[in-house]
C-alpha cells in the first residue's frame, strides 16, 4: 500500500495527517488562492477525513516558479502525484471557482488514465464547464481594474490588498490564474462518472444558478446542488454549515475500493 509522505511536498500540503482516515479530500484553490486557504477546513474535518490542499506554482513559497500555461498543464502535473501517493484510499475532490474547473479536469483524467473514480466532486462557486463566457477578459485589464475585481469578490485578504509590496509579488500569479480560468475549455474531459455536488452562493455574480445547475450535464453519476446565502466567497461566510455538509456527504460515501 502506498502512503502520502509526511515530507513537505511542493504540490500537496498535508496540514493534519491522518493515516486512519476513511477518505481523502483534495482541495483546489480559487484564482489567486493558496493551499493555506483550506487550513481551517482541514482542521475541522480531521481526523476522520484527511484534507490535502494543493499549492499552485507562482505563489507563497513557490513564487519563484513559473505560473502554468493552462489548467490542463496543472492537471497533468498533479495527476501522477495523486495516482502514486494519494490513491491508497477513497479520494474526493473539492474545488472553488477556478479550482472547480481543475477538479473536473482531474476527475476525468483520474478515471480515463488510472481507472480511479473519485467518491465525490464538489464544484463550488463555478459555472459548469460548458457555460463559458467568451467576453471575460479580466486577465487582460490593467492592474487597477484587476484589483477592483478582486475587491468586489472579497476573495483576497484586505491586508494584502493594502500592502503595495505584497501586491507587486502576488499580482502576476493572480493575473495568470484569471487567464487560466477565463480561457479554460473542456477539451479532454466532457463528462465524469463520479457524483457531483454543485455548491454556490445565492448572490454570486460569477456563478449564476442556472449556469451552476448545468454541472448536471457533466456527470453520468448522481447530481445535487446546494445554494448557500452569500456571494462568491460564501464558503468563508458559511464555513460551519459547509463543513458540516461536506462531512456528512463523505461519511455516507462508499469506502470500499
């Protein structure tokens, strides 16, 4: 049986190791986000559910690494790590915003290339892969316009937004992430067989309810959708309720392999 090493990994952060957990939940951050965003979730779900959080290149301790060119490239980099080091027990995926698109891409590749079907794909704060918007161009706008977008969504710590030195360091990664999210088209994966749960805030300007419900078209498995009060980052405002819901869903997921 393979196990996930306790050694620090560039890609996957394991904040609360739990060798006896019944399931692993791989969490994929939003545009501009980092693995540490999921530390509270990891703390809350441990030890029954082991949370693994992905750290993308180009930020925090990986800030000197080049940002990826596409979500497909990100998925290709993560796939062998998941197959070799994380597949010794049932695996679920949680992605918020851009992370939901990446989770979908990963779920399809896991099934197609490794015969691994995740026990659940949580798609949070993101319209379905088929509902892209060609007019989105935030990644092409100037720095001030990009900052206005971030502030409106309230997805970045206000202390970071007020620190010019920190902003200069993180803006390239944020812009790159927006480009990946806005240009993503599901060319390799169009449907998965794992169950999908779509999660969204009722006042999310980036994920309208009809577009979120269209995730149903992208799975041959069970589909459910839950709407929470809040905007694009409802998951911070509604953290206790969301954490409880994730825990209940994964507790009921099949654990036999």
